[in-house]
């Protein structure tokens, strides 16, 4: 699979200076954690789940979470588990596929579900990449991580863990540092198994009876923004101790009435002859999503949790490395620059200071590998327009 693999090769060649790389479920954890992109969540109760997975793969989705937790009622769990096993079995029988299935994860409620589901999946477990663990703390999380180890040994397949950081203890000031220290100990102990840490901002808001409006981002809700900052501070460092931390879910797909001005400038869309695309984005409240994606990236987050297929392409389009970013990263990482120093960027519009900007450059090059590098004259609008199914 590859990002933008659903668009025609000749279109990719026109858009990309360096095309996104190919990867599989067996690729390195470092590559996969960067390649998750927009992870699409789907309730495990969906009766045509196998069809949905194939359809979303054809539209460019590369990672999905099939949910047995908050997206379904307590009474539906047994039926959802049964449906999940049935749909995995059906999907496994469809090979070969027009497009590779996405990386598939199951969001469970309890540790004991993990070995049980792996056993029930049988040969279809080869389609499973791992599990998502809700309300993760050190005390609650260790049993989940241990259960994945048991399941992995039983099926002979590498299974990743994606803890969701969403518990009230993490939100409350008096317990936040202690909770983060515990989470850090737990995920560090099982570092080889933890693919990424996910943020449960909806649960954070719930603790205070809050819900952000479609013209506001998670960073406008100060109590949420402070948690994101502390999570990245302690768990997202670029010194080799950190983990990939993914962006929070965007809840809206259509806005009924606006209080504030739209946040999308008209000029990039006029230049790309895509005014209709801009209107469609505004109609579906995408300007708030685009701003939040940009703020996610500025605050050290990679990828995003998505609950609607229309959110996937904007995340991926904004993840593509610009030609200017790529040029700066290349200059900073040249072997002759190891001693440090300052240089003017090739675009002659900024200073590149080699030592302080090195970690940024390394992350940018990893993102360039999985999402590609746009040509010099290609921007977000062209990437977005090209990826929309015809």
C-alpha cells in the first residue's frame, strides 16, 4: 500500500517531486507509525464491514480501527465480536484485492478480549495489525499490553498496541504528572509493541461538560490544549525516548450556521481553479478541520483520528511535504553540516540553523518518505483536488 496509491500513476508523477513509498503491515514500526495518517474509526457492528474496508482502501485509507468500545452500546458487544470475526473471515477470503487492505486494528474494552478474539479469528488474524486500548493508564494499561504479548505468541504474528490517552486522571491537574509518569513507564517497558499514542479529546471535554464548536479547534479549548502540550512534552520528545502521538478526532461533517468568518483563504483556490472545492469544504465544516490539522502538526502530533471518510484526504494532503520543507531538510542533513552552523535556505526566505533544526529535518524526511514531496508548483489544493474520487 502507499499514500495516494488510489490516484492514477500519471497524476502522481505530475504532483510529486518524490512519490510516497510503498509499505506493508510488515514494515518497520518507525515507518508504520509515521504512515498511519488519517486512521478511520468504524463501529464493529456494521453488517457490511468487509465491504466498507475494501471501499475505503480504494479511496486511499491506509489505517482503520474497528471499534468494540464507545461507538457501540454495552448490550451489542457479543454480537459485534461475532460480526467482527465473520467480517475478517470474509475479507481474508477475498484475496487478491484491487487495493491492499488498510492496517486494521481492533479497539477493545477489556484485556481478556484480545487473546479471545485472536483465537476466534483463526487464519484471518493475518489481516490484523494490532489493538487499540481505551482509557490507558499504567494500572489499567499493563494488563492490555500483557494480553497482546500472549495473543502474539499464540498466533505467531506481530501485533501492535495503540493506547488511547483519555482518562480523567490525565486531565486533572493534581494527578496529571503522576499519571503521565506512569504511562511513560508502561509504554517504555513495552516500547517495541507500542506503535503510537492516541489522544481522546472527546473524553477530556466530557469530564467538564464541554464540546468544541465547528469553528473552534481543540487548541481553542484551553484545558484540552494544556493536556496535549503535557503529553507531547513527556511522551513525544525527539531525543529517541518519545513516541508518535496522533491528533484528536474532528467531530463535524456539515455546518448548519456560522458565527465566525470562514478560515479558508480564497486565493489558493482561485489559483488552482478550485473555487467549487473551497465552497464544498466550507459547507462541510472542513475549514475548522484543516486549521486543526495544521495546529496538530505545529504542536508535534502526527496523523489524526477520523470518524468520517471525508476527513481522510485533508489529513493526507496536509501531510505531504512541500518542496520548500524538503529542500530545507536536505540542506540541514547534508553530511558536511554535521559540525553545525547557520545557512540561508535555498528559497532565500529563512535561516536554517543546523543543530537546532536537525530533529525537525529528520522527522520531515520520514514524512517525505511515507507521504511524498510535492513538486515546487504544487500545493495543498492540487493534492486535495486530485485525491477526490471521480
